[in-house]
C-alpha cells in the first residue's frame, strides 16, 4: 500500500504529543510523515520524517533513502 494524504499514520507513542498528523508526497514517490509536535516547554513545532518501508532483496527495511 502506498500512503496517501488520507492514510492512517503509523501507530506510535508520538501520537500522544502530536497533532495534525499526515502524509505528504515527496520526491521519487516517497512520502514524508508531517505533524505538529509538542516540545517540552508546551509549544508546538512542525516536524517531518522521511517515510518509506522497502522490500530490499526480500527483506522489509526502513529505507527512506532507498535500499
């Protein structure tokens, strides 16, 4: 499945202190997970994480920059 703008974000503890969590299209068909993340002082900042899980020769790997 290719993440879409409406796709459910992957589960994780980040969800407790993040809002407006979404996927955005990036270069070469990859995606970026974007969210407003709360800092320890209570302020909010936009944060981005390259997101790609790839099949690297039969092994699933976290591969935001490819295999």
